[in-house]
C-alpha cells in the first residue's frame, strides 16, 4: 500500500480506488507518509479528509441534543393531556394530533434556519389560530366537514413545516424540493426507529414477564405512546445530523420499487376490469383508488427529489415516465368517478374535497409527465422535473387550508 500511494500521489482517481479497497490500511499508511508529503496540495486534502473530526457534526451540537431530548419529552407530555385534564380522548386526538409534533418541528427549523422573528411570530400565530379553530368546531351529525378539517389540518401544518424547513423567505425562494427530500429521509428513518422500538418493546415485556411482572398496561400507556410521539422528532434530528447515512436511502428505495409498482399498477388496472368493482358506484373502491394514487405520486416524488440533476439512467427515466402516465390514467378514472357521483347524487363536502384534490393531482401529474418526457428525450433537464414538483406544494397548501378552514363555514358545519 505504501508504494502504491507514493506512485499515485498525483493521481486522484487511483488514490480513491486504493482508499475504497482497504480504508483502514490506507488511512494508517497515508498518515505515516504524510510528513514527507505535506507540500503536496492533493496530499494535504487527503490528510484533512481522513482525519477530519466529525464527532460534533455526527451528533449535532449540544443545543441540538438538548432540543431533541426536550422536544421528545414535551411531545410525550402532550399525549397525556387528556388524562391530566380529564378530556375526552377521541375529541382531543382527532382534532389535535397534528399539534403534538408539527409545532415542535416548525420551531426547530425556525431556529436552525435563523428565520426572522416576524416570520416566526407569523408561523406561531397560524398554529395558534388552527388550534383555536379546530377545537371550536361543533360536534354534530353528520359531521363531514369536521372530519375533513381534522384530516386536512395536519396536512396544512405539514406545509407550514415545509415553509420553515425551506428557509421561510418567500422573496428568496423556499426550498420545497429539499423539503420533499427531507420527507423521504424522514419516512425511512422513522420506519427504522419504529422497527427498533418494536424489538425493544418485545424484549422488555418478555424479560419482565420472565420474573412475573406484567408491565404491558403501564408500558403501552406511558412508554410506547411517548415513544411514538418522539419518533418524528428523533428521526428529524438524525436526518439533519447524519445526512450521509440517510440522504441516499429514500431515492434508492424509490428506484428499487418503481418498476415493481409499475407492473403491479398495470396488472391491478387490468384485474379491476374483470373484478366487477366499479369506482363509479362503489365509494370504498373510489377511496382505495385515491389512496393508491397518493402512494404512487409519493414514490415518483421521492425518486426524483432524491436525485441530482442528470444522475438517472434512461431506463429509470422511462420507468418514471410510464409510472406517471399510468398514474394519470388512474387519476382520470378517479376524477371522472367523482364527477359522476356529483352529477348523480349532488355535491357534498366529501365530494367537493376529493374533486379539488383530484383536479390538483391530475394537473400536477400532467406537468410532471411532460417534464419527464422531456428529460427522457433529452429536450430538458431532470432538474425541471424537480422544480415542477416543488411549484405545486404551495398550491396544495392553499387547498388544504380551504378545506380545513372554509368548508365548515361554506357547508354549514354539515
């Protein structure tokens, strides 16, 4: 290794090959040779790379660690508010589940991105208005608008998180594409934490069971619930302090599953023709169509958002284009089914909400398909696909706000 390094000291590619072949040996030998190579700029670069102390960066600053512990404890405490104040659990969690984590994450990125105090106050005011509004809505039957508000309000809070994550400076541009990457990394890290937490739970309960202690009720009521609330916070901390570990996982998973989902989707659409299921008449089947649509769109988004411009092969671009084209077909079927149901049985809050969401998603998918076709034929850059994804996120935010805040008023709380 010593002779190989000396011979190739001015050959960056070969040095990288030697390093990847045996990293520990390369580092030890290179450090021993460094005193005689310190005048070489390339050697100086390698020395700093090999000996960079990244411990502080790997686990964040002391303030980061204090935040993740404090925010996790606060999130766990918020889950116990119904018991502390004798509140109805169903009432509390259906209306306030989004406020357990999102405000804490928004505050974190306001702090990390050094967002102006006026913008931070505006975000805090939005969250406060949302808390008051959702808990002010009357409980009644039918309560479609209440259910829609409870569903869409966390999505609106999610968009506020995106605004804070992206820098909170509209005039300079909000990094919505980076926010999509963060969501993919967050999903992967949260899944790993949940798997690890499940294993720890099983082992803990099993060990205490061996000595005759039945801790299941206490564990799930306090430890498990608090742990679930802390998962997004801990996962966010890890995505921000360990980017080298997680920032390639979500696009890798998306690239792996994209062809599988494409085949599944084509087979599924063919099977529906012979199954007798009809989204025009079957409400649950239409709901499944929309869930499938959101899932496939997320797969496309994470696959593109996690990729740098130009690092997709033509095969990967073709798969993404075909997947988006098939998804346009699924969206078209869902949208026509919603229009059919409105024509047959009239406009309801649920149908209006689904109609707006499907219309937005169809427009988004058409733009993305056009951009992907351009990238596939090399008439445009893959970066345009990312920008076309990001430009729709504020529009989605506006629609979720309309459904959450205006639908109860427009439809008379029905």
